[in-house]
C-alpha cells in the first residue's frame, strides 16, 4: 500500500495505524484498542453451515487482552462441523490480526477479527474451511509459479413493503436508479460498512430481478469486489454477507442470498472472477488476446465443472436456477462476453483505444495499464456456497488445468464464440457435457473426481466425505420435476432455504 492508499483506507484500524492490514501485529492491535476506547473483542469463524459464528470477549485488563490475542479460545468443534465427534470435539480458534475491523453495529466499541481453527496438537485443522483454501493456494503457487486472485459478485434480494409509488418494471431492474429502485440507499450503506471492514469493493448496483408478491417488493441488488489474493477474497465475502444481513435486521428489512425465490424470476448467483498473477503482474493477456495460461486454467475448470457444483451449489433450490434461458449456465463451455456460458471472459479493456481521451478531449493521452483488469468468470455458484470450499475448489481446478496434458485441446473443444442457444450451435450444444441437475448428482460427480481435490492433501478425506453425505441427504434427484407445477411445495422449499449460506 502507498501512503495515499493508507490515508484513504475506510478501515479504521488501517487508517489509524498507517500500516497495511497484512502487516498488523499484536502490538498494533493492542495500541489501536487502547487509543480508541475499544471495550470488547469478537472472534468470528466460519462453520460447516457456511455462516460466520461469533465469540464475545470483554477486555478486563491488559494481561487478559494479551491472552486473547495470543491464545484465542477453545470451542466445541462438534457443534460447528458435522465431521467432528463429540468425544473429541475441542478445537482452538486463534485470531488473525490482518482481518481486524471495528464492528459498525455494536453499541459498545468492539473490534472484530476472523479466527483460524487449530486441533488438539496445535496444528491447523485439516478440514477447516480457511485452511483448506490456504492449502489450495499454496499448492497452486508451487505447481504453476503464479498467484491466484479472485473476487466475488454478491447478488441478493431485499424485501420491503410495497408502496406502489414509482413502480419498477418487472424483471427490468438492471442498474435502475431511485425512485424506481427503492433499496439503493440500503445497498450504499452496506458498501460503506463493508469497506470499513476492509472489503475492496469495485461497485454496487441494482440487478435484473424485481417483482411483487403478497404485498411485498422483492428487489435484487449486487455488490462486486476487486480481485485480491484468494484467501482475502473469501474473508471479504464472508464478512460482507454478515454485514448485509445485520444492516437489514437493524433497518427492519429482510434479505436473502437464496439462488431461487420463485419460478420465472431472476435467481441470485455468486459469480466468481479470477485472474492469474506473476511477480505482481497479470498473465491473463498476450498481445491483447487471452493467454495460454488463462486458457489452461479455464480447461481445468471445464474438466472439473460438474464437481465444482458440490462446493458452489449446496441446496436443492440451486438447481432451480441452473436452467436454460435465465442467464445461468447449464452447458459446460466457455466464451467471450456471453452470459449463458459456464465460464465467461468479460471485456478486458484490451482494445488499445484511449477511451478516456475520446470521452474527455481536454485530457492528455492516458498511459494506464489496463491488463490487470482482465479476468475470467465462473457463473454457476450461488449464495448457498461455502465460500472457502468454493474458492479452494476453483483454485484446485485452475491448478488441475496445468497438470492436464491436453488442456489447450480441452479449452478449444469447449469454446463457444456466439450465443450457445443459437440455432447455428445446435450440433455443438449436443456435444457439450451438462452441469448436474440436483444436489444428489452433484455429490456423485464429486465422488468421481474427489482424487483431484484430495491430491497434495488440499481437501481432507473427511471434508469430501462430509460434503457428499450432506448433498446426498437431500435426495432431490426428481425434486425439480416434482414441484414445478405445485406452487405450495415450491414455496415451502424456498422458505426452507431462504437464509442459506
């Protein structure tokens, strides 16, 4: 971080200490607490249900504060993860100073930090979400010599009473402005709080989905992040979901990240953009075109696409979203700009045209390096995902591409250069493999491909076993067909998974 970046940081801890978050020490945290009247500490950590859990501490004295920061605390692992037995359930949670932020909702001044899990021997818990992701990135670096960056797009619906003033057009809410979009102010407050918690936000906007139901307005929104190292990307998404829900609760609103609310209306995804970096520079482009390195990584995702749904689509309503003609993928393919493909390569400012000067003739020629903006985007995941598992799975898949002898052939075979559903593509469409249609089939795909994820000890056997058992327990092979003409059953299903992830 430059001095200007530190001065402009929305995170109060970083701005006060004038140090980048990754460099924060225990003494820095103690200094911030003493100088800013912090009275409590929250340790937060992801559990098996994909949500953050919280442990509160009152700061009694300096010695106790030092103990909290140095040792963390014991927790009951069997209540947090299904794969841990009650007879040997004690775990440690130890704070990571780099994640510190001031709780924007607490009446009593409180400092929050994410924590990592350790087992009885003091080793990182092999099956913990954040350690699985750390292992995935470590192996990716060792195999490829590159860094793996990611960013998420959080889509969610806000539900408010219908006031019938300036009504929005059904399913036409994309980038709508006030007063037709009623929840823009809520989104902006969410963004401000997420930034204060260290989230690197790219932008926010209203999304396509909006509709009226039972006297309520459902408005879809999106907050998109900037690419950062993959471990940080996961932390940011977890904290962001926590903030959005908390602010909604404070403002007496309801929000949902559920993949599907009702038929015929836009579902909510959690698309993930990725980029490959080496020595601080992007390797996504070569002479303005997508590089072989990027194509190789995409090939890995094509090969493991079916099993990736086991991490990114974790309840039955996920597969009500993955249907044709809903800007959600069903075919395993990739392409440029196309929102119907599984992996999309969005516009990347690679034209060589100085658009800034064309829009602003008074400006001198621009010398901005735009190559860092190029990404590729996985479009199947949704808000039911376990964020750490999902990003670890994508990291493994991209690494897998570099271990495939025929990666570039796979990339060529699965590339679609126009609308996949166009008549001219009928023959190619028939040759493409399909994503799973249920949690149960997703589990079967993970069973078949589990060796790739378990290679190098990235995903533990216990974690993969647990995911497979969890998905198969839904027994939903025919569920989509069973409820498609039964609104009552569909409503009950939506309500069951309304607050997923």
